[in-house]
C-alpha cells in the first residue's frame, strides 16, 4: 500500500527516544536514540536519566526522521504520540513535544497506547496481520499477553506479569552470573554453549492451582530467586558455577512459560495466530521455540523485524495511521502521560476538547 | 513576535511583541504541566489572534525548577520552534521574577528563591539598577538555611514564573548586552541514582 495518511509518531515511554514516519502502512523512517549505555552502569533503567536523555534527543531525532523520510513537516498529515503506559517523566517529554509540534504545525494529534503500538508495528509488514490474533509483548518494561480482535477498536488484556517484567529477570540473572547489563543478549550469548535441561528451574504460575486465577499471567520473581539461590549454593560448596548451563536453563524456563501461556491462549480462544513484540524477541531461543511450537500447533507466527519490535516511533505512527483510516477523531490537547494506561484504551482522549 | 514558555514552577505561556505582552495564560498547578501545555499554547495564539507562522522565535525558561515539569516546557518550546522553523532562545527562569520586582519599582539587592523539592531551594541574587536587574550570583541550589545573607535587600519566594516577564527580561538583557551562552536545562542536581553495590545473597 502506497497511499494513506502520512503520520509522524513519537515514542518516549522507556529508554528509547523514537520518531517514525509512515504513509498508511508503508514505513518511511524509523529513527531511535537510545540511552541504554547511560543506564548500563546502574544495572537498569534510571527514570531521571532516561527523561533527561529524551529531552536531549527529541529535536535531533525528529529532524533525523524527517530527513530519513525525505519529507518536510508540511508534508505530514498527523502526529501520534505515546501517552502510556511507561515511565511518566519520560512519557511527559514526548507528550509536551508532540502537543507543541501539533499546535505549531496545525496538524491533528493522536495520543495512543504503547502496548497496542507494539501490535501496530506488524501492519508495516508486507502481509498485513489478520485479526483476531493473540499478541505476546515482552520487554524490560512489560510482559503482556493480549487478545487483539481489532487493532483500533478491541484489544483485551489476557494476562501480564504480576512482579518483574521478563526483560528485568534477564537483567537480574545476568547480574547474579557476573554478566553486564543489559542481560538479555548476555544470557543469550553464554547460553549458546549450555545445556537447557541441566537444571530444572521453577516455572512461575504454571501449576494446576494457578490455572484459573492466573491462567495467562506471568511471574518471574520466584525464578530469579531460585537461580540466585542455586548459584550461591553451588559456589558455597566450593564448586565452579556452570555459567553456560545456568544461563541456558534459566532462559529455557522463561521461554517455556512465555510460550506455553501464549499458545494456550491461541488454543483456548481458537485463534491460530500469534504475534510477538518487544525487545525480548531479539532472544534467539524465544524465536526458535516459538517457531517450533507454532509449527506443531498449526499457528501462524508473526515476528516484526527487530527494529520494529523494540520500542520505536514507527509503531506509534503506524497505529495512528490505522486510527485515522478507521475514521477516529484526533485526541484533544488535554491528555497527559499515563504510566498505567490500560491496554483497552487504544487511543486516549478521542475528540477531546481542543480549544 | 515570539512565544515564551516557562514550566519551572507552574505553567506559563505568553505571546510577546517587543516589550508588550499580547496574551498570557498561567496556572500555579505544579502537577499538570503535560496536560495543560498544548491548550495553553493554542490559547494564547487564539487570544492574540495570531497564527504560529507569524512568530519569529521561542523563548524557553530553562529553570532551575523541579525536573519533570521543567522538561515539559523545554520539550514543548523546542518542538514548537522546530515546527515553525524558528530559533529557540534559552532564558534563566529566575530572571523573570527579578524583572517583575524591577518593574514594580524595587531597586537594590534582591534574592530570588524557588522550590527545589527535597528540602532544598533554588536561588539567584540580583542587583536591581535603574537600567534593569543584573544577576550577581546563581542560579544555585542549597538548603533553605544556607541561603546567602540578604539583610540589606529584598527576598522574593516565587511560586510562579511569568513567561511574559521572562521574554521581556530576556529582551532587556539582550538590549543591555547581558547574554549568556547556554542551551541545556539548569538542573543543578545530578540524577538521583544509587550505584549498585555488592549483590545481596538470597539464601542465608
Ligand atoms: Zn515497549
């Protein structure tokens, strides 16, 4: 598709300043400035450090995206921005910039949901996503299982983590193993030479008693503690910690829980489609096991390219373009940053007072 | 004609032509910068009946002020300037308070104090002469008990910073050749982070 509204999307919910531009479902630009390196020495995302970096990166990222798309601001039809969920101080930088840019250029503004944006990234792929679909979104900030009946009209939260996000668990276990931040790629790297069956770590919320109340929820806190305890016991006994086996076994437990619940949702709802999104999708084992299980279960698996899986502005622009195509009115100018915005709120403040 | 934005205390937005404030909107609410900023910019444009394209620069209050709110105004000012293709002019927020005092006829030494949260304050000292205020020291950060002595002058504890006054102060400073080169927010405090110490054991 080469027509449709040209939308500029702004994303600042965590540690990536993202600006993307789409025309309908065609990607024109996707520029990301990450402050990840600044967080590395703290072992996790520091909200104030992230917010400062967003403010510094905002205008340069906007300019870079326009240059990449080869467009001037006058050629943009609308602006979309992440209203939440995310870190509120970080979100506010994007919201403040987006509102001022909308007023300065006279363009309509769409305030959208970050998590639904992750799903929206898939419309930029050549074969458009079919609905309904199950979507598993996993990153350092969120672990959510969604039932998406209609991208712009009907998204339901089936389950989410009740403690740590999966990405956080990777960071914490990496630390236990003396590996640097961010933990995901590090665990992935050392796990290559490990035996995923060497140690059986507990799977959170997977017992029969959890099947009702937490059927689609996740918990990684117990797993993280179990790994730490196992490592301590081993080194207390004067034995060398088999880092590769621990990493592989831990990763296997995370992947197993994530995908078991995702495919369970596919089966429960009779929906043979699963979309993966979020930074943890970069994990090779997640993709591999997902592909195997999808094949076995007859489920169509969709994984957008990595640059559209991690937080980015293009997915926000894509969702904005879909909202416009579906006839949604712009958001008013009165919305704020909502750190706990529920996934059912795909667009915030639609048709809000704008005078 | 220029747009001025300051969110170092509450939120204040103004349209200023020369020394004349054409329109100004403000709230002392220190919790809703992100919510109100768009409507307030649109509001002053409507009040003055001007379009964004007729503006030729944007003045941004760079603080000091509580970070989260301060950033909303700076992000908005920068994005607005980008949107209309105009330059951004950074200004020290306390200068607006000193300018207001000067306009009200106050002369001599002045201490401007604003809330920095966490039991600290931001402060600047000024000498208010007939030509206008000149900042002597600051902006700086300290505990309320450590403020510089000001027994010989006035002290103003400001809860609002006027964007209109900020633009007028900036104009006056420029006219007097008082110009500072800076472009980044005046945080005056490092991010509150604790370096990870030795990892704690989970088992006894
Ligand atoms: Zn995300």
